[in-house]
């Protein structure tokens, strides 16, 4: 593969990551095929669409937070071109998020996180309870206070994946509705994939973007498979009927130690999220999880009582050992990884697509060690013995972020 030569790019997985990569690769002139049984309906469908570098900044994750800040800045241009090519609005709202605390210890935890976020240079301004309620009148009277997170925005993730599918099709991307069971390799690197039907597809580049299942593909040596695991999450979609006041602002709350967020959409619906559970590949909806989430949401916004419950979705976040994405070249020529985006895959999609598209033009890694994902490549885990693998920033939390204690 030399720069400028059309490449047969096979993308395994059509979530927000695979679709964004496929689209950008097709724009760059590559011949692209996406394989997925149901594109767009994995974690990317369950997500809330927050673009939240500040709200998702956790102790010890400085490098990841810097990446997330760069990612939110990439969104306006990405959304503009995507809307143009798909003919569909994706409802990017660059308005900032209100962080609120329900009890005194929630407020103390919020203040600690605010201090940390400020040390990273992030825009987070403390707000009194009165100021919070002025910004969002539907907030419960008992709210203790909070902060304005200026850099946390949102987009409609479901519209994004639908728009990406349209944009891919308009650029000639082929969709194969099947699953990949094996990646095939030869002496010069990857040669293609084998589908569930046993049909083989040839390709000079294979991009693994299979979300939480990226570590389960056949045909690859153990040390090349990314160490991703499923982290279950539940979101609810509620809608304000006629005569019921709609939520104005995206609200993140700490509710007696548990985190909860509410993301309003232009159609007066609200996405409420989310649970964070280590339950393997289980995607069942449990009554207790729905009940807890609704209880917490109503503690923040009591009038949700009157909303209609229109949708319940579970999804599996692709978690990595250090909570950071795994993007880049592997030890096998032509095999690229784009996975492990955990809680920020919607946020990171434009930057990931841009980085992977750049890698397609340099089979031997001329530009490796540069760019936003230089610290987040597969090499940090590519050892037969993974137990000694350290995190990018500091001590690994091994999963759910500190502010998600109990959820
Ligand atoms: P997915 O969307 O899961 O897509 C992977 C695709 O691969 C699937 O379509 C699947 O069918 C396919 N696949 C799997 N195995 C194979 C195979 N063998 N062959 C072919 N195809 C295969 N992120 C944010 O930025 N903001 C948020 O507000 C946010 N909220 C979230 C809320 C919840 C409840 C959850 C669960 C996640 C949330 N996330 C959020 C995280 C975000 O959704 C993920 O990081 C992102 O969707 C990952 O995208 P992906 O394309 O890697 O995975
Ligand atoms: N980023 C929100 C979530 O993963 O729930």
C-alpha cells in the first residue's frame, strides 16, 4: 500500500467507530467494506451522546482527558460535513453541562473533582444552588450546588450513526450483514476475513472496530487481541408530553454517591443514564437497575414523574484496562485496532476516524509516535503476559471511574 493507492479496507464492526472510519477512509479514496449484522445498534445506540471531556475527567487520567478535550474540538467540523453528506441533522449542542450535587457529601466529592479538573486547565466554574436552579428551573429545590462545565457538549448519537450509514453509502462503502469469525493472515500480513457464512473476503487492511467483542476474533494470536471487556450500561428515554415543561440543559448529578445524567433532545425527549456494571456479555434489562436510575433522575428533576417512558436500552461499553482507547497499528502488517473507547466512543469518533484514515496511507508506520493516539496504541498491551501492563496515566481503576462508586 503506497500513499494515494486505493486500498481494500475491511472494517470489522459498524458502530460509531467503525462507521466513522469507513466514511473517512472512503472520502480519502479507499474501497471500503463494513461487516456487521446490525450496524449502529451496539453501544453506540445505547449511548447518551454526551461529548464530555470535563464531566468524564477522573483522577489519574490526565493524558486521556487531554485526548478527550482535543476530541470535543473536532466535533463541530465533523458534524458539519456529516450533515452535509448525509442530508441529516445530528443535533450537536455546544452549550455546556450543569453538574449538580444532591447531598453534602456529593457536594464535597464534586468540589474535589472540580479542583482536579481545574488543575488540568479545564473550564469548570462553581455554582451555588440558586445559580444552578436559575440555569435549569426544573432542578429539585434540595440541590446543594454544583458547577458549569463549559466544554461538555452533546450530540444525538442515534442520528449520528444513521447519518454515518447514509454518508458511507453515498461514498460507495459496501455493507455486509454478517459477522466476522476470523481474520486471515499470510507472510505479508493480513489477507482478509472469514464471515459467519464461511465466505472469505479479501482485504489488504483489516480494521478491528468490533467494540467490546474486539478481543474475541478468531485467527489472531492471543497477544495481538486487544484486552477489551464489556461494561454494561442502561439508558432510558423519556418524553415530555404537551403542557409538560421540557428540560433545558444537560444535567449530570451526584445522587448520594451515584452518578446520573439527563440529556435533553430538541424533540423534548430526555436520555437518562446510566448504569455501569461488570456483568460479562449480559444485556438483559433488570427492574432494579431501571428503578434505581429513575429514582436518582427524579431526585434531580422531580417533574420527570409526568414524562412518558418511551425506550429502555442496554449496551456494552468496550472497556480497556486503563479506560483509554486502543487505536493504531499492530505487529501484523495491515491489521489496525480501533477499540476500547469505553465511556467516550461518541466523543472520540471523529478523532479516531481521522487518525486511522491517516494510517491507511502509511503501511509501515511512517507517522507512528505522532498524533493524538500516540500514547494509546495497541503496543501498550501487546505482550503475551498482560498482568504487568501499566496504564497510560497512573494507577488503573480497572473499570468504572471513581465518581461512579455504586453504579
Ligand atoms: P459499538 O457501538 O458497540 O459497535 C461495535 C459493533 O461491532 C456492533 O455493531 C457489533 O454488532 C459489531 N461486531 C461485534 N463483533 C463483530 C464481529 N465479530 N463481526 C462483525 N461485527 C461485529 N460515549 C460517549 O462519548 N458519550 C456518551 O454519552 C456515552 N454514553 C454511553 C451510555 C451507555 C449506556 C453506554 C453503554 C455507552 C456510552 N458511551 C458514551 C460509550 C460509547 O457508546 C462507546 O464507547 C461507543 O459506542 C463504542 O463504539 P464502537 O463502535 O467501538 O462499539
Ligand atoms: N459516557 C457516559 C456513559 O458511558 O455512561
